[in-house]
């Protein structure tokens, strides 16, 4: 049986039963809107655009500084930032 066609291992009716049953069970557990929305989420994974983190670092540092200054007051926050 060496070199036989791969198609002999594929049974189309069984594949349809498995896929159809999977969708039926999912639709019994979630709403139609959530089910259709999951495809939108799944497509975002395939078309994800990488974010450059080096451009984000100064913004995060500024946000941290602003939040710390608001929380602890100006003097103690600056001492905390420089000592750590």
C-alpha cells in the first residue's frame, strides 16, 4: 500500500457530522450574536498588526510619573522614582 492516494483516508460525511455537530453544540450554549462575533475576533488574530514597543515606552513612563505624582504628591513621588 505504499504510495497510495491520501483521499482514501478522508471520509466527507464524517467530517460534516463532526463540524456540524460542533457548530450545533456551540449555538446551543451561546447566542447567535456571540457566535458570529467570535469569527470577527478570530480574524483579528490572523490580521494582527505588530505594535512597536520602543515607541510606547516613553508614553508609559510619562503615564507612570503622572499617576505617581497625583497619588503621592510631588516631592515624595520624585524621591520614590529617583531612589528606585
